[in-house]
């Protein structure tokens, strides 16, 4: 998510000793290597699609067994009182780094990632654009993930952060805007975070995402996203006028044609092939402009188009998601985690059964840009 400043320290702190105790309960086999094989990067999923370890963004989110065995991690996540998405423990080995990248996909357009360091060292530095900070143990931070960022661990410790994804309600953003420290004011001596102590046998309520991607994106959202990309193209330095105008025309035509198809089909399956053909046609027309139209010095408009609009515009694999799987009854020692705000009669949470994708742009489809590579290995690479 784009933020006004690169970093914000939230007015919250957490019990480091208890967090480290729960961290120590995991075995080495519980950690999974990064899906893109970044050296020294590994993770344990805490909230994920279907409650299993995966790198998916689409579908109802549920707690994993790793979270259900960790009572204070549950309390920490629940303490925000927000709807929670993908969340995990993220580990970075000594001498390794999280490579420079920006999070420009649809998931990150409206979500922020909360970082709570559990094990770290002053030699671990988080870089965002041209700024950098050290996030201390037990502190709470967010940052602008739309800007290029990286993490460098120059210490001899295994750095571990709890990371929590959320869109945030108005209450959350009021806290960010009114009570947090933005970069440039991090030394404010009056800053006194609220501390969350561990409470044994406390029952928690974690609200997890049920809806996060559209089956077929409504035309109002397509229009909003294409207008945003148009504004980025127009404000970028160095774009040629002719190429920029051609790309912007493609965006406008796509939004209009998507609107026309939506008025005929809505998200009915009968229209899926027509929506997909429109995506393929637009991407094929945009591909020759990839190196000519940028949104900044490192990012092409084509990359934004694929990750933010075209890929997320259809998710037919969500059509058969099963949301009826029951959860165990809540007890004081077994906290409930629900897809909706719990009520006395609500003891079910959503789980997901992923079917084979319907025809359309999937991660194993040929990339519509014409490179000959699979979509997941070309413009569909995950951030």
C-alpha cells in the first residue's frame, strides 16, 4: 500500500520473551524456504488460504496449526481487532537479505503489512526507497510496500518477524495518522506505546478474510485502477508522448469494453471466455510498449497492468470455493478464529477447497505478452 511516509512506528509493543518462547516451540522442519528460493529466507504460515502452508493470495483465510498452538501469537494478532489476511513468521538468516523489490500486485494495493520483530539485532536494517530503519524487538511497524524496499541482515543472528497483512478499518488508520511516529519523527521522547502482556488461558477472536479477490472484477474497480495507472504514466519522467498516449488509450478502451461485457454477463460463467479474450487482446497490444512506458525508473506500466489489473480481473478458481467446513467449538484454551465477527451461535469458519482452474489466465498459462514463458515465470511472478 502507498503511504505518505516510508515508515511508521505504531503505538504498540509486545512481550518479546513470550514471543520468543513460542518461537522456540517450532522445529526446523516447520520452516519453509522462500517460494522464489531467496537465500536465507524462510517462513511459517500462521494465517493462509485454507489454513495450510501455501503462497496463495486468493480465497478464504484460516488459521494454520502453527498459529493454533501459539496462544500469545493469537493474542497479538487478535489485539488489532482488524480483518486479517495472509500472516506468517518470516525468518532471515545471518548475512542474507530480502532482495530489492516492490509489492505492486493487487493484494498489496489496499493492504499494509504489520511487522513485529521477535528476534533481531541493530545490524538488521530495513530499507524503503532512500530511507532505512532498525525495527526493534517487540516494536510494531508498517511501511510503504509500493516503494522499492529490501532488508539486510548483517548480524550473526537469525532475524524473525511476525508479519500481519490487513486492509485496516477507519480505527486502524486513525491510530496510524494520529498516534504513530512517521519517519523523521522517530525520536519523539513523548512516544509511549501501549504494551500487550501475555494473558494465560485467554480466549481470542481473530477475524480472517473471507473475500479478497473478485470472481470477475466489477467495471467500477477496473475503471478506478486504470485511471490510477494512467495518472502514474502521465506523471512519470522520460516517457515518450506517443507511446504513453497509446498505452493510455489501451487502458481506456479496456475499461470501456470490460464495462460492456459486464453489462451483458456480470460475473456469470457464460461471459468468462469473452472477458479472458479481452484481457489477452489488451496485453498483446500493450506488450510492444513495455520498454517505452514506465511508471518510475525501474517499473514498467506493463508490469503494473499485469499484476494490479489483468491477473486479478478474473479468478475463476474461486467459483467453487467451499465455505461450509466447520471449526472446533471454542473453549478458553482453544481460541476461536472466525471468518466473520463471532456471535454466540457462530462456531464455523471458512475453509477452501481449490479446484482445477476454469479456462482463463492461470499461473501456468502462456504469458499473454508473447514471451513463450508461463505466466508465473514472466509477468505473473509473485512479489
